[in-house]
C-alpha cells in the first residue's frame, strides 16, 4: 500500500507535536501546596514530595545562651551547662506588612509558628524582679504599639495558639521599638548586655528585648 508524501508529513507533524507536549508537561510540573492545621503552607514540587517530613515554610530553629553552646561543649567537654535556650519556628513576611496583615495589636501571639515556642531556663533566673524557676516554658506575646507583653506558660509540648491562662507562670512588659532595618524571618537570640542577658525578639522593623538575670 502506498502512502502519499502529504500523509507522511501529516503523521510526522502529529508525532512531533505530541512529543513536545509530553516533554513540556514533564518540565512544568505544578507545585503542590499542603496546608497543615494552624501552620504556614508547606510547598514542594510534585516530583520532589517527601513522604516522611515535608519541608515547612517556617523552619524550626533554636538559640542558646551562651551562643553556639553545643559547639562550645564539643570543644570543651567540661563546660558548664548553658543558661538558657529558645526553640521556635520562624515565619517570614512574604511581602506582607507585619501589622495588621500577620499580627494584630492586643491579640495573643505564640512568638513563632507551628509548635508553641519554648524558653528553657537551665537555672533559676530573675526577670524584672520576679524569680522564675529553672524549667521549660511556652513563651507568648501580646503586642501593642509601643510595648509587648511577654507571658511564660507551663503548658509545654502544645501546637499553635491555645493559650490556657490558668497555666500562666509570669508576665512582663517590655518596650517595642521601631528600627531602620526590616527582618524577613522572625528571629529570637540571646545577647549579653552589661549584667543582663537579653532575649531579643525581632521581626519586620520591630524589636523587643526581655532582660534575664542569672
């Protein structure tokens, strides 16, 4: 059976178009967005899904005092225990203004994302004249235009913002100042200031510091 040149040309064009389409579909795989309850979105390409631990947009981090304590311990095994540690997840602005798009004044916030942020004191401490026993505490915040109310709570190992006020241990009011820089990711670190260790909390152009005496 003879096939005309025109028919062969048509079949070739059809095959070529189908092949290109298949290739394009493979290289433009849409992203999959998974929303975890009370969390930032978790986004990954479909061809890179991790069935064990999806990558969260708000990564978990921790800060010690003294800074980099685990490295100090490895270099000097006899080092004394650290004074404090904070463990938290770090949401970021993603082009949004901090107030009122993400946070609202006079509304409780968990100082992070996902699991409740946790402050661990390895020894008794004094904060604004109040004695706080060594231990693990959830740390909450109620932001106001010029001050932040920082709350320590004993309801550890919890998710999201479920503030059980009956388990509040202590609360403190600290100044909230505006800075000239904008911090994309929410950040908590410890800084030494004279005789005080300050827990620095910064996001966007707002900064607050909780003074801790050991």
